[in-house]
DNA sequence: TGTCCGATCTGGACAGTGCTCAGATAGGCT
DNA sequence: AGCCTATCTGAGCACTGTCCAGATCGGACA
C-alpha cells in the first residue's frame, strides 16, 4: 500500500494520535462505561494497532491521566459557568456551584469516575490534573470567601471549602446509586433533590 | 451441631471453602490493595484451583459482594460502638459516628473501596449488603432524630441523614488522597482534622 | 535532488486474567 | 454395599497489558 493514502481517513503516520486516543477513550467511556475501557479497545476505536499507544503513553495509567485531565477541564468550565450565572444573587452562589458539580458527575458518570480513579496517589499525578483540580478548588474557596465576608477566619474558609468539596463528591457518588429514586421524585427530579440535600448539610452540627 | 448452627453453609470435604475464599480475598486486599485482587490470586491464596471458586460464587462480582458484606458488618459495629461511647454527651453523637465512619475508611481503605465498587447498581445488590447498609443508615437517622428533637419534620431528618452520609463518604474518599497532609498536621492529626471539617459542614448554607 | 535518521506504527509474542467444561474425587444417602 | 450429588481439578478460550523486532514514513541534511 504505497499510494492513494492522501484522501483516505488515515495517513498511516497519524497526525495527532495522542489526541485521537484520548478522544477515543472518552468516546468509549461515554458509550460503554469504564468497564469497557481497555487499552486495546481504545486502539481499536482509533483504528490503530494495540501497541501504538505505547509511543504516546508510558502505560494505561498515563492514558487515563490524560483523560482525567480533559475531565477536570470540562468540570472547571461547568463550575465557572454556574458561578457566573448565579453572581446576581450572592447567597445562592455556593448552591449553584455545588449543583453544577453534582450535575456534571451525573451527566458524565464514567468520566467522573476516571477523574478520581486514574491514579492511586493524587500527589503523584502529573501537574496538569492537580492544577485543574486546584483551580476548581480555588473557585469554590473564592465563592466561600465572598459569601462568608470578612469576619470569618481564613482557616474556617479553608475547612468549609474542604467540607463542601467532600459533600459534593459524596453526593455525586451517592447519586449514582439508584437508592434515592423515591426521594428524587418527591422533590421534582434530580436537581430539586440535590438542592434539598445541599440545603440540609448544616443540620450536621445542629445544637440541642 | 449444638453450636447454634452458626454458619448455615454446611461444611464439606475440604473445609468451608466459601468462607475461606472471602477471608483470603480480604487478606489480599489488606496486604496488596484492590489492584491485586484477582479471582485466581484468591484461589491461590486459599490453596485451591482457579476454577474452584465458581462452585461457590457465580462470578468475581459475587465474591466481591460477599467481601463487601463483611465490610458493611464491620463498619456497622464500629459506628454502633461510636454511638454508644458518645451517648453521654448527646450533641457530639453525630460527630462521633461520623468520625468512626471516616476512621474505618482510613483503617481499611481497600475494603472500603470494595464496599462501594462491588456492584454497579446498588439496587441489584444481594439483600445482605442492602440490609447492613440500611441498618447503618438507620443508625445515623436515629441519631439525627434524637439530636434534632420533635420540632423537625421527618423529611428534614431524612435529608439531613443523606447529607451527612454523603459528607462522610466524600470526606472518607478525599482523606485517602494525601493532599490534606499539612492541614491534618495543623489540627493535630487525622482525627482532629476530621472533627474540624465535620464541624464546618454547616457553613455551606451560611446566610449573608 | 537523493539519502539517510529517527519518530511512528505494526504483527507477533508472553504472562496474566475471567470464565467454561469434561472429567476426577469423595461425602452422605438408601 | 452402591449410587448420587456436591465439590474440586486441568485444560482451554478469549481477552487483557506490555514488550519486542522489524516495517514505514516525514523531514533534515547532502
């Protein structure tokens, strides 16, 4: 096959295989779930031999890291949008951001799982993900600082941010299980349920 | 047979292999982590052929379900203990339960992960796990009801319980990442950090 | 322009996995 | 005793992640 490759879909030295592989992985993730995400399946989806990915990623984990990176970017965009959308009414900002976070996890459950599973030890992650996660984290903390005002200590803002992030992540994971179906119905769907739960987080410290 | 028929699974000619397999799995989990938990490795650890487990579990997932079942039982015990230990000072009960939950996840991270990963759809879980999870869930709800008193609607208690569970699970997962190391130090270790975060959950709804 | 180098890609191979199945083994029942 | 059934084994299938020797091609250098 020495000629006629010009107009064909694949130029045999792929233009940007790295990118194509990440795209293929995300496509498989959304279509068939995390269980179907094998390196060979990704190569197959990209129309390339099973060994080809190894010229762009050290191993499967590194591919997953790249996928996670894309995920964190998308989540950051969603949360930034939510913040912007709610800036008019200050008090609801945190709720809007929280809802957008959980909503993202519901819209892209497989991708969301990869974002947290991709590496055992987050300190070892390539800085890309850390950055993005960090930037989303900073976005939440910034919102807290705005809402809390000046009378609150920095440490409290920090802890509240962590607490909110944990609550969001926990709610995101729990919402993937179908257990809350009746409650969701009672609150007029997914979003209503999320808002209701979010608004009850304070009860944890209720004084008697 | 006068031992109250404790294990309903009848013993057979090579011992109680079902139980031995679950134990072997947990041993591998604690020793080498979830990545090393293959069905063949479990069989190897139990000193049995790779096909033997299939006479006691339909597939790998069913073994994992059995492992998760043991995990939920242990978690239930830990939380019940924490509740009993704190009953003197009512206000701290929820915090104590929460701390014991997160502590358990830190003490048995691999087991904890299996407890939530073992099945895609929690509604499809064998009733054993559902029961245990349910019973732990009821324990938390009961504590909330005690703390909140009578003036609070049942629905609010329900939502608060869910919120607390989500927060606990989120904190448990987040704490597995090493990112909070400096903060943990600032609060005198794991437990101090947990208590601090837990006590800040209410800030999520701070009014401005 | 022609030649060669190094990055890219392939086919084949290896060990390990989940799972199935025909047969071996050995308790417990009549 | 003799059978029956649950239990266990070994071989084998399709799949996986990973590595390797070689094929192929783009672009730099002559």
